[in-house]
C-alpha cells in the first residue's frame, strides 16, 4: 500500500522470509519517491555485503546506491536534514535501536520505509521487526515460493549448521519453505549429509 499524505511522517514496513521480494519492493517504493522529486536516502547494515558493499541489491539483481551503517544511530549521524524519504534494508541486522530511530524520523515528518525478516531460522519472531510492525502505519507481508513443494512460503530455512542467530548468506545457505515443509533449525537431510561428509573427511585423513 502506498500512503498519500501531506507533511506528516510515517513508517512503512515490508517483511517476510528470504527470497520473497522485500528488497525489490523497497527499491520500487524508493524509485517512486525519486520520480516524485523527493529527497531520498538509503541505508543498509555493514554486515550485509553479499552482493554489494554500497548498494541494496535484491535477489533479482535490482540495485540502488546506499550508505552502510554499523548501527541504527549512524543513520541519524549521516542523515541530511533535507531528506524526505528514508529507506532501510535488512533492518533485522541493526538491532533494537532501529525502532527508536524510525520513530524519531517519522515524528520529524519523514517517510520511513523499512525492509527485513520477520522470523528467524527457527521460525521465531525476529527482533526488531515485530516491534516495528506495531509502530508502523503501513505493513506489507511478502511471501516466497517453497523450494520443496511450490506452495506460498513464509519461512526461511537454514541449510548450514550454526546456532548463531545471524548468519549472512543467500541461496547457498538458505531457501524458502512453506508451513508444511519448514524444519526449524537445519533440515534432517542436510544434517545427515554433514555427518556423511565428516565421516568421509575423517576416513581420507587416516
């Protein structure tokens, strides 16, 4: 949903699993703002360097220049006071501070468009997106296509062994899964493959 208003600020959140078009939708809205001759600034976390260091990039390879930040407070330090629209990609990598920053920006009359994962690899709410959803004027939930059965997918399936909450990767490390096909954590098939690989490696070393 595209909101039309006067000088009031507001927050839009685009959320969903990986491969669901969140960054694509973020770029689309920011491009529309530029066509409307609005001043736009775009930010993304420094940890996300998968496709480009200084651009937000969708999995379909849509691109837009951005500034990298280590945390949410850096957004305020880099902000041009004339900016009317602020885009933030991969907000789930910026921590809880992004909620207060988004509120401040909206309270000062800016349009804030944020994209991020709403659930983690275990299927749990992925902070700070749930809190941003509670504060937003507009929410868009995007769905991917399940890589196993083709049904609408709302989960991000991790394919590599790690208990870390944040493991940055793309198609080699994650895939979209529907409710039925999702296995919280690492799929059993991949776990079995890891065991076989370890055994083969051990045998070769002997």
